[in-house]
C-alpha cells in the first residue's frame, strides 16, 4: 500500500482537506494505496513555496541548473527498477516497457534539458545605428499538468524544460498514475533541488488541476491530456491571457502503400497500433491500406495481433497488459459495440480477456481490429485511446491523403512506402504535426512535438519548449557612429 503525499516546499505534506482518494492497480483490480484529495488550499501553499524560491532559482547560473537536473537524471537511472515497478503497478503496462523504454526516457528528458539550460541562447538583430538583442527570461511560476498514459515520461517532458529555463513549477500528475511523480519528489530532495522550485500536488482534475489553471500567480500552463479537458483549460486561461500549451488527443492515420517493405511494415503497424495497449497519443488507429495488398496485409496483421502475449504485466514475457481503469475499459468496450452497430466486422479481439491468477480481476481487453467501417463512422472520427484499430482500403495516393486528412485531429501520421518521391509528396500534404516515414516513435528530443486542429496548440521539445517556458524581451540600443 502506497500512501502518496504532496511535495511542497521540499517536504512531503498531507492534503489540507485531510481527504484521500483510493488508488487502484488496474492489472489486479485491487486497491494499491491512496493519494491526496488536494484542493485550492494545497495549490495556494505550493504557489507560496514557489514564490519564495523564485528569485533565487531564476538567477542561478545555467551551470548550476545543469548540475542539479543532471543529478536528477542520474538518480532516475539508478532507481530505474523501483520507478518502473511503480509505473507498471499504476498503469498495468508491461514491466519491460516501463523499465526499458519509459523510465530511461524520463531520465533522458532531464539530461536533455539539463544540457539545454547550458546551451540556450537568444537572437540579436543589427540595424545601421542600433542593435536589438532579445532577452529570454523565465516566466515565473508555471503549471504543468500531465496524463496517465506515459506518466513519468510526460511529466518530465514538461517539468524538465520549465526548470531548465529558470521557472518554479507547480505540477500535477494524473490521479490514476501518481506514484512515479511522488518518487520524483524524493529524487529532487536527494539531487539538491532547492525547496519550492518544484512542487507536486496530487488530486482530481476538476479540483486540483483547475485550481492550478485558475491561479493568477501561475503565469503559464503546459497541459497534456484529452481534447475536452484542453477546451476547458483554454476557456479559463484565454481570458486571463495566460501562456498555454495544449498537447491533446489524436486519431492518427497510418498509410500503407503497395511498395512498402511488407514484413517490416506489418510488424511496425502492430507495434504502433498496440503498444501500451493502444494508449499512446501517437499510436495509429486508422490503418489505410492500398487495395492491391489489402487482403494479404490484413491477414498478416491479424496474425501478429493474435500472437501478442497478453497477461500479467509483471511477467517478463508479457507484451500487452491491462487498460488503465475499469471506467476506461467500459469506454473502449462502448466503442467496440458502436463499431459493430456501425456495420464493422471484427477480425480479431473485441472481447475482455481474463488472465489466470493474480490478474483475474484486472481490466484486460484483447487487441482488436475492425474492417468495413467508412471514414465518417464515429469509430473512425473519435479518439478511442485503446487497442482498437480499423482498416480502410484506398486505391491511390489521392484517396489515401483524403482519408488521412478526414479527421478533426492532426497529431501524427505514419507512411510506409519505398518510393522516396511519394514519401515527400504525402508528408507535405498530410495535416498533422508529426510524420514518420517507414518508422514510428523514432524520437529526437530536439524536434518540435505537437499537433494541429483538435490535437492541440503549440509545440514541445528542444528549443520550442525552452521558448515556451521563457518570455522574450527585446532591448534596442542606439549608438552614435
Ligand atoms: P485528461 O484530460 O482526463 O487528464 C489529463 C490531466 O488533466 C490529468 O492530470 C487530469 O487530472 C487533469 N485534468 C482533468 N480535468 C482538468 C481540468 N478541468 N482542469 C485542469 N486539469 C484537469 O486526459 P487523460 O485521460 O489523463 O489522458 C488521455 C488523453 O491524453 C488522450 O486524449 C490522449 O490522446 C491525450 N494525450 C495526448 C498527448 C500529446 O502529446 N498530444 C500525450 C499523451 C496523452
């Protein structure tokens, strides 16, 4: 049982309300601990601590910030085993995924932005008799709110650049997956991060999250989560003129052309569809396949999906774990029912899976593939955020593009082709923030990360993040010749 507490002013604190929320391990269905049911009072305390720490932290040298963030990265690496176990117990994802990918990537985020602190620079613009230079100053106190699907990875993706740029942070992880953020508090203590520079407040979105968003002293909000939540947040931050970055949902197309490397594409499409049980914002869910290879591709993909080893996430052989919660499982099952009502044919999956043993009450669903659903069906338009994909057929490049762009979302697309000219043409015309050609989830932390349309506003990653977390100020100096 894990009794999680807020991390405020460098100390672990109970919530002002004295109330707690039950935490469930989704792979077993059992209670695994509790988290604070924080409210405005806890956020107020966190803001006060951040305020006290701000002038010192914002004036630390880049070198000093680098050293502390680098220590945090190292300590995450050293504690990989317990962080990975916590991540898996909170989310139901395979332990191998947590320990080989997600926790190492969280360490990389801190290391990357540690070096960014050292290398960040600004521009100057010369005129015949004057020079402009742009100061990039920390914003002040910023709010970072993250979702449950890649908990520490996405939390650190925001917190690390915010700290590197010299801000103090009030952050909230998802109430469904809070443990690694809690452990990060311990790591920050050990790494020597001054008290109040990072404050982590746990609780519910509409209560704790909204208190962060509404607080007048929190000058910027970096949010990752659902599109509906993003709308609520921007309706609050808009009239307050708060700088806001929104990384939201997706309904990502995957375009498979007849000249693709067939075997590699089948394997990679299975991976991009079902990694983390389809609960990655970048997962492909609309698989568009050229008619000449459709049946062969469909059958090979179904076979791959059926071979995924589903079960106890702590088993080292497991490739496919549980969904995040009972409520989410019900939501995803609702989409499976809808797909059937809309005339879809279920090629595999479509049903709950009950493992033997300790996970018999967990929230498992088999990887699911539908065909026969047109582009305007709700299942092809709305984000399911689970292991449910659809297959659609296209004749040529024009039709593939029309299908791919027929979506209110625009986060990420993948193209599978050996024709270089086609790759360029299609990548140019696809309406998403990210395009991968013959690969998926190949990440370079310097690149801009984010989506268009209902997938969000703004970009994270590299200088984009450092620019978001700083305020530019132009200084123009005239001199006599
Ligand atoms: P969510 O929007 O329900 O919650 C995200 C976070 O916001 C949580 O910490 C939650 O407590 C908080 N929150 C909820 N309501 C709030 C409010 N009114 N004010 C302030 N905070 C509030 O999303 P989720 O279910 O945790 O995550 C899944 C969603 O996140 C999916 O839609 C997925 O596509 C999206 N996502 C997007 C990206 C991206 O980079 N674009 C990455 C991961 C996940």
